[in-house]
């Protein structure tokens, strides 16, 4: 058994680009589970169902959950009582790494930290998994924390200082983005639209909906066709 753990950002990107049918087809050829935590479910289904602007996408995602295309951690024998305390701990630590304008900088949400907490639990159980997340700050925290200070200073237009902390708890996670998801959809022939520019269009579409991917990275993925 293996799993892809989805953060809200990746599923929202796919939903906003009309790619949930393709996600359903990708699940059919994936030898494993697509998992969302309870906190992510609140972000993509429970809360949006109460907001008219986001209700349609939430209903589509709820249908995927009802059909078990995406599932909750209990389907893998992991309960919320295991995930939530670890999620809060990771979020509290991450949100005290950097100080800007005299206060702690909020880096990650409970939904994002719950994905990492679940991944850690699955790693301890020797269950292969990756976390699908599009948000740049979270990805840099996991992959390139040393570069995160520069990014935050550009965002805030202010000096940022680093607390003397250990990034080790955020090491060892495997991360993918909606960009890699659409590449696999295209590679496996799941995307019905055909033509030489389809992959490029897919990659730029998810970029414009929040996927942290550069133009150079898009060219690199296109060269893998």
C-alpha cells in the first residue's frame, strides 16, 4: 500500500482547472490511496459548502470523498487522535521560526501541518507516501528552509530574523505538486485533449491557480515528454 496525501492547495488547483474527472481516472491506475486529513476536509468541503462562491467545487470534492476516490486517514488505520496533536505541535514550531516586524511570522496552517503529521505517521509505519502541496512557503520549509528567509523578506518588504531553531522535524518528507499530477495525467493518456501544446497549457493553468512552479521548471517538465 502507498498513499498520496493531499493538501487543500493541490486539490483546489485541480478543481479550479476542471481536472477532477482526470483525478478520478488517475486514481484508477494508482496502486494506492488518495488521502485527505480531517483538517483538509474542513478547508475544501465543510467550510466551502457554506459559501455560495465556493459551493460547486466543494460539492464536486465531496462527491470524490463519497465515492472513495479520496479517503480519510481512518481508511489506512490512522485516527484523528493520532494526527491532531502532532499537527498542532508542528504548526506551533513552524510559526515561531521567523520574526518580522516584531512578531512571529505565520508560515503554515493546521491543514498543512496535518498533512506532514500524517506523512510522518505513515513513514513510521513503513508505508510509502508523498505529500501533494502547491503552496511555496510550505514547500520551501520542507525542501529549502535556508532560502525561506530571503523569500519572506521579499514578501514582507522588511527585515526577517531567524530564531535559533532546529529544522530537522521538517526533513524527510517527499513533496509533489499539482504540476507533477497533471504531468502524470498527460503521460498516462488520461487527459482527453490532444495536441503538442496540451502539457504546456496544463502546467501553466495550475501555475496560475497557485502552484509554485517557475517557467524554467515548466520547460524542464515539458522536456520529459
